[in-house]
C-alpha cells in the first residue's frame, strides 16, 4: 500500500508540475508567430494583386460624351466577381484629368448576374442624391456603368441599375431605368 501511495505522490507532483508549466508557458506556446505582413493587417502588397486591363468610361473633354480609357482593374475570379471589380473601379474617383460621370460617394451595394446576360447593379442612394441633373449628365452616368460591364464582360449584354436594392423608374427624370439597358456606344467618342 505504501508503494501505491509513493506512486500516487510522484504522479501527483508530476501532474502538478505539468499543470504549472502549462499555465506559465501555454499562452506563449499557443500564440501564432506573426507572419511577415505589409503595413496593415490583412493588406496585400499592391504588387501582389493580380490585375487585368479593362476599358472604363469617363466624361470626355467636350463634356457631352464619354471616352473609353484602358486601366488596370483588380482581377476577379468568375464573371460575378469580375463584374464587381469593374463597377468598383468605375465608381472610384479617377486620377486627373479624368472626370467621373458617377456622382462622388456612390458605392456598390451588390451585383447580380443572370444566365441570360443581364447584370443588376445595386448602388447606394448617392447616385441619385448627388447627381447634378440634366439629360446629358443622366445619360453619361448610366452608360458609364452599362458600358463598363458590357464592354469588358462578354457574358453581360444588358445592365439594370438599382438604387438601395430597389428598381427605379429613372435617375433624374430623363432615362427609363425600369428595364436592363444594352451597351450604347453612341455616347462614346473615340480617342
């Protein structure tokens, strides 16, 4: 019996020391060493991001048409992800001297593609709230988005613009947005 008591005492001391070591050293052992990351956590170095060349549309020098400009756009895996990347690039403020036809502050909420070639682009209310108005401005705004998708994605033939998840009759009273619109290059001047 004395022999079992000695064995239990040794096991108890060993367990106690093991528990103490786990308490003291455990957090250090379980911590994941920091990986070599760029300046911000989760950020990817700009050189590491895969990009494609795409045609985006901005207000031309005459102020009444669009001009297509080749730019690098972040690559998206699959048509829906690439459509998202294209619209985000089109909504972003361009480098001068380019001028966007899309009102500042407009953001992409969602994008949906159908098997029949329609894209539904859901943007924030700033598209309407910050729009300067007028027939020409409305046409340029709408077709900068429509043409960016249809010119760069063969699977997209028509684009319908939604605002805050809802269908709208028009952006400013001039262009019917109740149905998907096809690419229209009449509003695009050749460089």
